[in-house]
C-alpha cells in the first residue's frame, strides 16, 4: 500500500473544492482545438481563446487543465481560487505506426512544469488492453517513467486513459460499445498497480450512453447491465478517479453522471472540456473575442455551473477515498 506525501496532499487540495471533489475545467486541446477554430488559426488565436476561457470560467471551477505549448498565458489569467494541472504529452499520436505510442513534450519535464506553477502533472495515454505485449510493454514502461519523475518531484500524477480497439476504427460505433466496458475497466485495473505511481485516474465512463436502453436510439446494454459496469469500475481501483467528458454535450454528460451515481459509482469528480466551452469556439472564430467572451459569461457560465451542481450531488471526496483505501 502506498502513502500520499504531505506535499501531494496539499497539491491535491489546491485542485479540488472544499468538499474534496474535483470539478475541473479542461482546455489542454491543441491539434483538436486548432481544427475546431480553422487550420488558419495562429498560435496567438489559440492562446487568446484559452485565456478568455480561463479568465471567464475558472471562477466556477476547482482547477483548470492546460498545456504548456499554448496554455501558459491562460494559466496566468485563471482565478486565484483555481488550481493548475499541466499536460506533459505531445498532442495526438503517430498514425503511420501501429499502437498509438505516446511521447512527451521534448522541452518539458515534471520539474519544469512544476516550476510553471503546476499543482499536478497530467499525461494522456491511448490504450488497448488487448494489443500485443510488444506494444503495451512500451506503454507500461513509459507510464512508469512518468510516475517515477512525478514521485521525484513530489507532485501528483494524473493519468488520463483513452481506450480504443486496434481493430475497430470508430470508437462511437455499436461494435466498440460492446467491448468498451472491458477496455475501460481493464485499463483502470492495470494502471492502478503501485508500480505506475499514479495518484488520480482520469477515465472514460465504461459504457457508451447512446447505446444504453432508454437513453439512445439503439440498445447494446440494458440499464441493469450498464449499471453493473459502472459499479464494476469502482471496484476495479482503489485510486481516486474522475470522468472526462469525451466531447459529449453538456446535457448528456450531466445525465451520465447522474446515471453513474445511481449505479453506485464512487467517482471523485470530473475534468470537463468541450462539453463546457466548445460552442464558444465558432463564435470566437467568426465574431471575435468580444462575442466569445459574452457567450462564456452567459451560456458558458451556465454550462459549468449546471455541471458543477450535478458533480456536487453525485461525486465523492478524493481525500476520503485516500484515507479509507490508501493506494494499492
């Protein structure tokens, strides 16, 4: 069983709210955000949009996740009450090679990110638990290195796992929905091992809600089966874990959190990105900063406050989980 150092505890408290719940805003997208804006978007455009999102929405979030490539100006604009997570991975992956292998930003380290004011380091891993060991062993070693680096700097390590199937191209398809519970929960079980030094898992929900009976047009799982997968997810790990929004609508994400809670999931918050701010991108690109800022002050604020209300009703405390479970 691992213990959590006092420095890590203090850093985690900076990221969560007074109830021990992580209700964080994520805007560490780089390539995806550029595509949403337009291929003509400049570095200054991307930095400016991140900055106004940070300035307008962090007063309503416990923390914000940014990247050091475009996000450092936005980090300076965040509310004084909001903690800071910084991403360590390169955006995307090499599509010319099998395995979606990870890579780090070449001029950054856990120490350098900490020096920029990070309360925690986030690393994104694409992972298919069923790929050959020749691929997954590389990923295991990679995460071990990042975990060891974060331990040396005594800074919390958030591992974001985005699952896939090497033989199913469309992760939103019915075919992938059938295997998703195994992919998500199996991945969480692997990276909860103490050798990886992970402090918090950032993960997908274990089902595609569009295929849950009564929630979508076509059912892959009954409500009871979907609830069982959420409960299984909680038993899979002793680590705190938070949900990512995966680009679904704000309404669907809120519905999903309520479903998870009703199923008995003991998740510890969210790191929510596009579900909160994505509709502001087009406004910024077409109408400019003033209109985008107005949208963020109205609809964006409404999105994040509505989500936070659901999170406070449904999530449980990170610190209580650490105290009750330890890290195993």
